[in-house]
């Protein structure tokens, strides 16, 4: 869920609020002014909990397997090579 920076137009209090992009924040928690929060011009920060970074061992295994296939192709080319 993205977080957005807001600033109160009444008391200048700044805060970060988590909400969907379709939602808006309204009342200031500090001064109680209704609809005083103004979204600041920043890029939203997304907090994800289920992202899985690639494991180095898995990347290495994939690389070795790909190169093993290339090596086998080169071996078959060499075995069937006929010099002219």
C-alpha cells in the first residue's frame, strides 16, 4: 500500500499516511481542521512484504545450466567438423 506525504494548510503539520491511490486524507489530526490536509508532490512509496529477492545460488545454477547447454552445442559442432 502506498504512503503519501501530507501537510496541513492550517497548522503546517506534516505527516505520512498510508492509503489506496483512490482514497484521500481529510482532517488534520493536530489542529482538527476539516479537509485541511494537502498532498505533497512526492512519488508514492510502496511497502511490499511479499517480494522475494533472487537467491544468488539460484542465479548461479541457472547460469551454469545455460552455459552447459552452450558447451554441449559447441562439442557437437567440433565432433562433426570436417576440415576442407
